[in-house]
C-alpha cells in the first residue's frame, strides 16, 4: 500500500508539472501566435476577431475577421473602467456572432494591449481556446498577406457566459491576499506610476509587496513608441516580444508555482503581462481588473509610497493654460483684422 501511495503521489506531481508547462497553451497550441498560425487558424474555420476601432477595421483587416469596435472601450464602464454587466456582454457578442466557446484569434495593431484584454475577457466568460496575434495588422501587412475592406457579418449566436472566477480578482479579494504566503503581485505600470510620482487616481502609490515590471519590458525595445515619434526608427519591429529565454530572465525573480496577481491602471496593460506569464508556464495567474484605479480610490486599502492628487495645483495649471489660450485667440483675431485691412 505504501508503495502504491508513493507511486500515486509521484504521478500526481508529474501531472502537475506537465500542467504547469502547458500553461503557455490553449486547447491546442500556444497562446501568443504568429502570422503562420493565424493563416492556418482561419483556414480551419477559427473566428478571427479584430478588436480595433471600427474606423481602423474599415481601412483594412484580415479577410474574414469580425469587428465590434474597440473592445477595451466597448466592454467597460467609462467611469470605473470595470466590465459592463455580463448580460450586456453576452448580448453584444451574441449579436455579432462571437461565441467564446469557439477557437478565437484576437488581434489589433502590433503590441497593442486590447487583444490581450480580449483574451482575458474570453477566458473570463468561460472560453478556453483563444489566442493573441501579437504582431497584428502590422505583421500581417509586412508579410504581404491579403487585406480586406468589406465588413464581415456573422450570424447571431445565443450563449450564456460560464464566468470563470479564477481569471480576475476584485479589490476586496486582492486586499484579502496581501501578505499571504504563496502570493506574488506584479505591477505592470510605469516606474513613475509605481513610485507615486504619476498620480492617476485619487491617490498614487502601489500595492504593498508589488514588484514593478512595466509591460513594455516584454518587448525587444521598450522605447520603440518614443523612437517612432522622434522618427528615429521606421517600423514597429522593436515592439515584438522578447525571445522566451529573455522573458524568463525578465521574470526570474518570480515563482511560477505561486498565485500571481497582475495589475496596472485599469486592467488592460496587465492583461498582456498576465498572458506572457501564462506563456512562460506560470500556473495560476490572475488579473486584478479594477487595478490601481479601483485600489487607489479605495482609501482603506493599504498602499506603499502613497501620494495624493493635488486639485489646487491642477486647477492652477488649467487656469494658466486658459490664459495662454486667451492670449493666442487674441493674437489670431488681431492677425485677421490686420489681414482684412490690407
């Protein structure tokens, strides 16, 4: 009996390790996919979901892709940036023919966070066969793949979400876990947000014990957006994900066996980090959906390095700006009058 129990224990350990190693995979294949995978998925009838704005979608999209507008805006409350009621999400997706139970590939612009938010949303609604095309339209175009402009209309579907409580956490659930063994917290915001210098709620700061790894750190060159603005680079290659070995090094201080909570400002940037961690084999990753917007506005939630929003200073800056606008408008009127006299 002792030998049998020992064998059973070893077998369960092996199964757990295999499950952890498969954390990077959906029902069949990797979670973060490339152009070739998207082509094959479309050929076998997977649902290709373009999560960009309707305007961007009309300019050009992957053939067969469906669109319901920018989902990080459409599926969230404007004030709190939390999810709208699940019943309303069911209605929106159902009318668009989007069934989370299907195989789904989500994409947007290269490295945009909305496809990752969509991936977390599909999992939250009970789906288990979704993937993210990180390269999105940029990689699709760069590969010379066909572009469609006609909108795709799928037949409506009726579905009931099987909400998965293991995907996202509420503010109270996060507070209840603070200091608990087996819990680690990742802050995917910028360094200035983490330090409390950049205040984006009623107070700034960070969740106690959180480790700051900005989500852009997942990219080959996190400075690419700024370089694009300065015209120092011509494309978005720097926004590709780092190789797996570099990503493992980036998150080496974390334990893949612990419950990992990821947050940012409103739960969108953290969706990318959470998905990357899953792709690295982290077995229990959760997104704190309300993130700092909810936490910073909850005054009994303990925080480190907390700072407060200076309303007086902001009002002063707004007054200075208005005064400058008034001066500029006056100068414009003077120029118009001078031109009319001529």
